[in-house]
């Protein structure tokens, strides 16, 4: 009856509102790690992919999927710190594909070019207390369930480390076809912009979707907000509309 369904809904594997774990998650992580260390960056061949996969799984398996902490991911991050050479980092917000293209064409690097960014890109994952398996039915949604889920906390910690380590002149590709090109609630706005320790200059590129009217620009208030965060950190700032 109704009570039975209610109980099942709130205790079962289906109770969260986000996408479930990606099928074959562990296998994909292992395979991507091998590909990355052997083919994409052969200079990283000495990395222990078995250890890295183990550390990734141990971070969240058998744990309450709403109680992720940065510390859970520390052992994993210690095995594969996300660093790129000075002057090479590209950040983005709501422009992932375009930013990747932009970076690739110029010999620059996004977080997906580092090992952990590469491993996790496009995947979802969460565990279940009392089980050694992933939950393939559903995972917590940031808004509807909890912000401290393993997926979100992973990207936050990794992005924080990536920003902390960026140095010299770096770039950010932002979306000028949305209301706030700089969104202070995004990972770029909330985490990365506040953790640019050794960055001397940030160059922002505001991309406008050719099919849509521009909704924000370098002179808009959201960009002014970014500028003031950077001023407070002594990071020089430039902004240009339309990268296309
Ligand atoms: N970064 C954050 N999130 C990332 C990511 C990444 O590199 N790679 C993926 N796949 N994701 P958004 P944002 C996933 O709102 O919040 C770093 C995560 O699920 O367009 O400002 C990167 O260095 C995450 O919730 O951008 C970049 O500079 C969304 O995609 C910012 O942080 C992020 O979607 C981008 O984060």
C-alpha cells in the first residue's frame, strides 16, 4: 500500500534525485588511468593506477552519500595532485567544451588535462552505507538532496587545489549569453577565484553564443564583481568580449 511505497522510496536505492553512479565506474577509472599514464602523459607512467583507483573507491564506498568531506579525498589527491606549468591554466564556467577547445588550440590546459580531472570527467558516483557497492539507481542532487555529496565535494576540492597551484598568467572562459557570466555560486566563482595564490594576471574571455543575444559583457556588474575579488588578491585582470 501507500505506506509501503513511502518506506521504499525513502530507504531504497532510488531515494535520491540525482543521476545514479555510472555503470562500470571502477573499471572506467582504472582504464582511464592506464590510458592517461601510458598514452596521454607517458612521463607519468610511474603513477600507481591500482593505488589511485583504490583511493578513489575508498573515498566514498560504504559511506553516507550526503556526508562527504574534503578529508575523504585527501589520500586520493595526495596520489595525483592537479598541477600544470605556470601560464598554462585555463578555468571556465558554463563553457566546458569551448574552454577545452580554446585550451587545446593554444597548448594550454584545463583541469580535465590533469590525471584526476581526466579520470572523473562526465562520470557520477556515490555509495551506500552498509554496502560495498555503488548506488547505480540514484545519487544525491546538490539542490534537492545535499550539497555535501561525494560528486560535488570531489570537484570542489580538486578545483581548489588546481587554482591554488596555478601560477603566472591564467585564463578563464566565461559565458556571455547567460545573465551572470561570472556566477559567484559556481565552482569558478565560489572556489577557484578565491584560491589563486600565485596567479599574477587573470585574462577573462567572454564568449557570446552567435545564435543568442548577448546577456552579459566585460562592463557588466558580474564581471565587476570578479574584478573586485581579484583586486583584493592583487591579481591583475583583463577582460575581452567575444572570443569567437
Ligand atoms: N571544474 C569544475 N567542475 C567540473 C570540472 C572542472 O574542471 N569538470 C567537470 N566535468 N565538472 P559549471 P563551474 C563538472 O557550472 O561550477 C573546475 C562538475 O559536475 O559549468 O564554474 C574547472 O577548473 C561541476 O559541478 O562550472 C573550472 O574552471 C560542473 O561540471 C570550474 O571548476 C561544473 O559546471 C568550473 O566549474
